[in-house]
């Protein structure tokens, strides 16, 4: 609004130059730091020296600092004091004030404190600003042709935030993904959200598991308050895959273990096979665990160091002794029954032949 009124004043000056041309302001000097820390709570000092001419009793000199980076342009946040005459901060914590001038011409030195704790926290980069001064008559109307302005800027420098991670890990800072590996970025002071993945695949059988941060935090998505240059390290643990092939049910089991830890594996000594032979007692007996064709152990259970990925295959041998015995017994029983039936038939035939011979003799 301040800028709009100022522009209106310029238009009036072009319409009525003869009336207002003599009442002017001149911004003689603007002094400000060339740089500041982005996001700092410390406000930045800006000193402005303004001359005014041909004013009348009751006129006011209004001076403000505009934030030219905003659209529309607005007054920068801040506070202000002045000398030699007192300054009324018309808009609270905004960098604008009004001085009732005591004479027809003079000079005022105005000291602003902008940004920082007064608001307008900004990230790294150049902060474009503009000092504007105008005169108002005793009725509060802007005097056309009295406006003067001067642009300046302050470089807001970043603070280094270093994040150390393994080369395969991608870090995200405030939602922006960084290139894989350790990063060093410039950020503003204050709170930042840092995200790392819980798991990162190195290969099909090796991966990285997030464990904790160097400051003890255990969250993969965390808030970190930057108060000065800082370094964080994400601690990852390498994990290797143990693959167990040929376990009961002809299944394959995959288990991840931390590198150099001991993995425990086990299976049953034997199991009944499916189908008719299984119903008759046929079983599959465990013979041993093998890796790359080499026997690891012939025990159903064991341990192995996970210094690298391992694939263990259980080998089994079919045991048909019970169904074979049952079938053999059935065959023997059938043979015996057949033999007995055959003997019975022979006796029956012999008995019938004897009866026929006795009847012939009689």
C-alpha cells in the first residue's frame, strides 16, 4: 500500500509540477552490511540519511524500507529510531516511520533494524531492498514530487551443513534430493528436515541398513536445528543374505543378517513324502547342507559367519524301506494264500477221484 501511494504521489507531481516541485526529499546515504547469515535471528542494521526541503509547519517526512523481492512489493519487517527528531513507527514491527519536521529544511538520520527476530526469515541469496522517502501535508495527504528512493541489497550467506553417508545412499534436505553420497550444502539457520532411506540395495544379496545418526538420533526422517556450520553422519550397517534352499516343503528361505554376525540355520532330520508311498511310510532323510557343491555340515542345524552372502542347499535321500517291507509282506501273504488255495484244490480233486473209484468197485 505504501508503494502504491508513493506511485500515486509521483503521478500527481507530473500533473501539478508548479505547486509541489519545491517540496522535496533526498536520500543522501544508505549504509548497510554487505552480507548477513541466512536465517539468523539477528536483525540487520540499515542507516539512512535523508534531506528535506521547503516544508511547512505540520508536514511529515515518511521513510520506509521496501522488500523488492516480494510481489507485490511490501514493507520489510523491522523497527526504526531516528535523530535528530523522534520517529513514530506507524505500522508496528515494520520498517517505516513518520517524523514531524520542525523546520522548512533539514536532515534526519534514521536507523532501521530489519529481518531477524522481526520476521521475514529468508534463505541464502541476495536480498533486494529499496529505501523510499516522501512528504505528507498536515492533512496526511502525500505531496507529489517529494518522493525519492534508493535501491540496495544484502547478500544472505548460507551456513554449511555436511551430511556424511555411504556412496549408495541418497539424502533429502527439506524435500530436495541430493546426489548419492556425502553432501555439503548451504542452508539458512534454523530447522531443517533431513531424510535418508532405511534400506539401500548394493546388490541382490548385499544391502545397507540405517542404524543411527552420529548424534544418537535413530529416525530416518528427522529435524535438525542449524545454529552454526554442522556435520552429521548417517551410520549404516552392511547386511548379507542367507539363502536356504530345499527346506521342508521344497521351499526357499531368505534371511538378512548383519555382516560378520553368525547365522543359525536348521531343518528336520526326515519327513514323510507325499502320495501313496508316503502313506505307506516312505520318508526323505536329510543328508547335509552344501554350498557350491561343498559339504558345510551333515547336521540338520548349524551356524555360519555372514562375512559374505551364503546360499546353502539341503540335500535329501529317499527312504523306501518301510513301504518296500510292507509291499514285500503283502506279496508273501498273497503267495501263501495262493499256495494254500492251490493245495486245497488238489486235496479236493484227490478226494473226488477216490470216491469215484470206490463207487465203480461196488
